[in-house]
């Protein structure tokens, strides 16, 4: 339990911190004054600030003059980070270093920089996964790749076929047939076709358990071929050379981003057309539970999961909803069209309302997560503290 919690905090902190780092570096590049760049959320534990060429400590929430340099702080709640840019709340624009005094293009770049950094992080994480080696289907593997732990896996079962009647399941790994090791899916298919009507003994690996299942091949109705009624695929741990891993990392990030976008589109379509949630949604509690499950699967799977979460965070933030980067971009576009900025009170009210709505949604999803995972979470806590 403790390892799962630490993994969840670490993953979430890295994803949010990288996002905020994108805003920080883009703001500095755009000539904006950054008052504070913090790891974690307040209250502030300690910070440092460079004043007249020397670094000095800043403790607690003590008010400090930030007009000369940025405070780099470590805060009490270790869940990401934040950036305070001068004038980002729609204040006066007479300060030449404030957010509001810069051009529309520069402000837009600062707003999208966090999303861009999350996508970059997703590419980096997937690239590392492909360099280390990731499980995948051995179909169209590029030259120069290394494959280990080659397996012949049952991808699907024909309903009513011999394999279904014998109790075989999708996901089973076929390691041997009649005590002969299975090297490839095609070799297994040829052996089965050559022994029509003869009982075959298949050694199956199901999770950590090994089973021996007897099944006889027959002419499959509707297919016209001899077989046992399974769809086979070959999988393995594939390692790519670095240059190819980068390409695959970019491709995987694009694929994941597209799939998440389609899921959100389906969610909104269901809400509008059917007034119901048609896509499974999870919140912080659900993500924490999933993180714990992924940790048990190994370091590579944790990196893959973090890559998916980073792409998900990028998409969430680019949505045109108040309080999110996408909402701020939408208001910036409106300002550019009107050639006039919104009143500070109006802009703050919009973002505050959006934040409250988001908070309510998070609480609602968290409640649903607790009703789904709460028993398991409480059991894990009791076990961790020895109750």
C-alpha cells in the first residue's frame, strides 16, 4: 500500500511539475516576470531567491519582494507545482514585464507551453519504454529490433468451437503441443491441421499457472478449415534502437492522445444525446488504485502508464473550459477579436466559477471511486498499519 501511494504521488508530482515548468520557461523566454516557481502546493516550507547576486533563504509564507527575482520554493503538499506570473490574473498591464502587457502570440505560447511539455514528457517516457523493452504483438517489427520472451498467445476463442468446449481462454499462452515446444503460431496451426480428429494435449500458461488441456481439431462450421477454434498471435518483449525508439515514442503519444480525445468526444456525445455517462470515468482515487496495480506489474508498465497520464493531462488542460489553460486561451482569443480585454472582476469570476465546477466534478467522481474501490482501499490501509 505504501509503495502504491508513493508511486501515485511521485507520478502525479512529476506530471504536474513538468506542466508548470513549461509555463515557467515560456514566461521567462517571453520576458515576463515570474514571482514564484514552486514544487508542491502551499503552504511554503522553504524557498530560495537570488538578490543582488547572492542566494538567500525564504521561509514560510513570509511576504518577499519578487520584482527583482523569482522565488524557487518547496511546498508542503507534494502533488505537482505552480507558477505565479506577474499580471496573469488580469491585473494592470502598465508593468512591461507583466503577462497582460505582452502580445497575444506570446501570451498564447505561455498558455500552451504546459500542454506541450506534457506531450514531450509522454514522448520521452514511451521512448524510454521502447529502449528498455516493451511487450507487444510481433507484427511488422522494424529491422534492428531485439525480441525476447517470445510467446504464442490465444487472442480470441470461437464460440462453440473445440477450444471453447475444452475451457481455453483468450490470453492463454500455448507453450507446447503433445510435449513439443511451440515456436510460432503458424507451426502450431500446421500441426493442428495435420491431426484432425486426434486428441491433442496443449500445455497452457494462464497467469502463473500451467495447465494441460486436451482438445481435438475438427472442421470448423462457417470457416471451412480444420482447427480448434482459436485466433493466435505472437508477442514478445521488443527493444528498439534509440533512433527508432524516438519515432515509436512520437507515434505512440499521438495514438494515445487520439484515443483519449475520442473517449472524451464519446463522453460529451453521450451527455448531450443520451444525458448519460457512456464512457468510464475515474478520478484521483481511481488513478491511485490503478497506479498501485501497475506498480505490481513492473517498472516498464509504470512508465507506460505515466506516459498515458501525461498525454491525458495535456488533453484535459487544452480543453476550452474556465480555469484550465484551454479556457484562458479561449478568453485570450475573445480579447483578440474584441480588441479589448475583459474587466478583471469578470475574468476572475469566470475562472473561479470554472474552478468550482471542476472541484465539484472531482468530488463527484471521487465519491464514485470510493464506492467502487473503497473496500479494497480500507483493507489495504488496515493491512499496512497492522490492524
